[in-house]
């Protein structure tokens, strides 16, 4: 949990007015490391120029230096037009797909330039020369993302936020922000609207009346004083009937006249921004939330990727399957494969296959270990389960025991990416919220796999599964599969 208490917060409770803490401005924490921008630009220039220059020189191109310079400027130009160098964007994403999108635009731009200039370097060589630009940019994005994530865990490179709203709603927003570190916001003050109990974790910077004040600018003046007192960089309004319409409009005017930002929390949690669209209806700002993807091209692409990927995987991994079968049979008595009844999409049961990692009578021994369960939900997890064999520990550590599930993917009972396939006894304890995770096919990997696996609590597992169910897309599946490799190599939470 991230909860930061700045020096001026301690003073605010006893200050007589804005002249107290405001007299000593705090160190700005919202500024990111200054090296992000020059490193990003340099990486893009070098990653494009050097390979193009070398390849074009080897291919006998008349002006390899001109081509290298053109490629470098085109790549940085595409990135600049796509606003990848904006301070708000730098370090915020490690995803491959946005960079790939930019790279495809670069290919299109240079293809046009190639036709106009009659450049004759072989197409495959030219394309290969541009590939390092993609890889170098991805590596640079991951570097800045890791640095920024580490900084935010220490409350650095964050924005100071003043939260305004009805007490219960405002404190809910503050608590949610405090439990996560994957965002730039730290609440430094609270402006409750109306009366109501407060936990006292965040200093009350001001308090607004429950009803519209007689003086039209009274709310705005109170919020502006609170902003100055706590040196807030953003005012975040929590939803509520008491603070909306004309009241919110006047506060927004006052903040914008002072050059300050205003954000409104719409009351939605864990909804991907890809599903949100802003509309105007009769002068009203409307936020449209698109339904989860269930039909159309993306499910078709997912089905094709599942079947083709499973078939190719089974073919290429067949020698590894044979080696693992021999290791399991030699390591302990019993079959090499283990089948278990699981619950799939829409509650339909299926038989899931794995390499056996436990002794043959593991299911019978489970009841005697119930008291040693380390999970806080229906799942059974033990960090040092005595039923796991020596070979089984290695298979679990590397996730190789999951490979036979490619057969389940090929037959359609599972997907490459999706929620964890639950046991029937787990599903029997589900409430209506948890049952929603069964609206899609379970997967070999998913958000739970790349976020800590068995180290996650039950609530965290459900939250990640529901987030996937509501927000999945074909491109997000590809991203999860790419990040799975690192999670497997890391091995965290695998036991």
C-alpha cells in the first residue's frame, strides 16, 4: 500500500490559513527523471540509423549515410507525431504493441519514400535493417518503465492530488489509489462535501456545504485555497449527487483559470480505457462504456491463434514431451500424465491434462492437508506440499507441467490465454460475482500467471480474472503471452 504523508500535511491540521504551509513549497515529486527523454530520443536515432547505414553500405547503396539519417529522422518523427516523447507518456508503458504499431507506420512511410526516390536496396534487406529500431525502442521503453515503477513505489515521480466529493465516495477513491503503485497519483488532501464520518487517514483541507451555497463562488474559493495549501497538481472529483452540475462547473472554471487540472472519477473500476468513449448529448458530457468483446473478428482471431498455436506447439515440443515422460516415470512410480476434472466456459466441465508432479495418491492425501492451506480462498495451495515429487518441483518451477494443456486448447475446452481453470469444489463456493469468470474459456496463461501466480490472494486472483473477462482483446492476449515467458523464467509464485 502506498500512503505518503508530506511535511505540509502534518502542518495543515493546525494552520490558521493558507499562509502557513503554503509559505514553504514542497519538493516537486511529479517530475520524472530528466534522462527519460534524451535516452528515448537517442535510442530511437541510433537504433534506426546504425543498422540502416551498415546494411545499405554492405548492399552497395550509393548514399548509405543519407539513408541512415533519413531512417532515423523518420522513426523519431513518427514517435513525435504519436506523442511518444510527451512527459505524460514517457515511462508509462512497457507494451510491445504500441511500438509495433508505430514501426508499421514507419514501414509505410519509408515504402513511399523508396518509390519516390527509386531506392533499389533489396526489400528484405531494407526491412531487416529497420527491425533493430523496433527492438531497441522496446528495450528502452522497458528500461524507463522499470525505473519509473520503482520510483513510484517510493512515492517519487507522482502527482499530488486533492480529492473532492461526498465523504464515503471520496475516501473510497483515496483507499483504492493507496493500494496500488501502478499510477502517478498520491492523495495529499480531502475536501468532503457535506457531513459524514471520516477515517482521518488524509488531512481535511476544507469542507463544502451539502447544498449549493448562496455565494456562487464559495465552493471555488474553498477548493482553490485547499489546492494552494497542499500544493496539489490535480483536483480529482469523486462521484456524488451533492457535487455535480452547476457546482462542479463553477469549480472547474476557477481551477482552469488558475491553470490547474480537474479530473472526474466516473465510478467505474477496472474498466479498460479502450472501452471508454466520450460523447456529447445536448450539452451533457457522456461517457460511453462499450460492452466486453464477445462477437466479431477478435474472437475469431483468438480461436485461430489458439488452434494454430496449440498444433504448432505440440509438434515442435514433441521431443521435450518424450524427455519429460521419461523423467517422470524414472523419478516416481505411476503414469506420466495426470488428468483432472475442471470447470470451463459457462460452467461446462472438462478433463484437463497435465504432467504428473505429485505422488499417485495425491488426491486422497489432500484432505489430511486441509489445515495447511496457505490460500485465503477456495483454492488449495502449499508452498512446500509434501505430495510433490522431486521432478515435479522442477516442472512446477518452470511451468513445464502445464504443457499437455495444449491438447485442451486444440480440442477447444481451453484457450492459450484466459482465467485459471477452477475445480468443481471451488466453483461450488462461488458467489454471483466470481461466477462471471466462467463466461470465457479458461487459459493456460493469463493475468494471474504474469502477476504472481500462487503468491496472489484469492481476492487478487478474482480481480485479475474479472479484469480479463471484461477487458480482453486479441492484442492484449498477444501481450500476455509475451510477458508469460518472463514470468516463467522468473518463477515467482510457482509452487
